[in-house]
């Protein structure tokens, strides 16, 4: 079972990805998280996803800030992080592609999500 975490302040985004993944295969478990602080708390409590899809634009803690906090922690810094955002400017896509393990714009293509999950989690 591949554990996928989606960090997005829009619960509809989490729900949609969860339903899509569940319809694709029973080998996926989606953990939906609506804030950076909630994500950090789950990681501190031992939640260990195989990959994280991370929104950039969130209140209180941006995706950039959360990314840095995860990568600064030796226990979590090997978790692949793919930025998944509605931000379409070049700065976001260049930085997201350079820093993270991938960058996708919303709305996303589910085939691309599945391809990334396979590529990034099969390396373990």
C-alpha cells in the first residue's frame, strides 16, 4: 500500500484526489491534510507517507515554508515532495521544479499524478 499525503487548504481538492485514487487502485491510501501545522504534527506522530503533494498557497504557513521545515528534518527529508498548485507563474514553476521532486498545476491530469507516484515511490 502506498501512502500519499496531500497538503491543501481546500478540502474539495483532497476529496477529489482521494476519490480518483481509490477508483484507480486499492493500493493507494490518501492522507488529507489541510494545513502545514497539521502536516508537521502528523509527521511528528510517526505518519510516514511515501510521497507528499503540497499546495503552495496556504494560510499561516505556505507550501514553501512547509517544504523547508520538512527538508530540514533528518527523519523526513527523504520523502519526495511534489508541488501541486493553482499558481502558474514562472517563478513558482521554476522554483517548484528545482526545489521539489516535481511541479504540477491545478487542474492536474490524473495520469500525470499516477506517473509521478509510481516514479517517486518505486525508487524506495
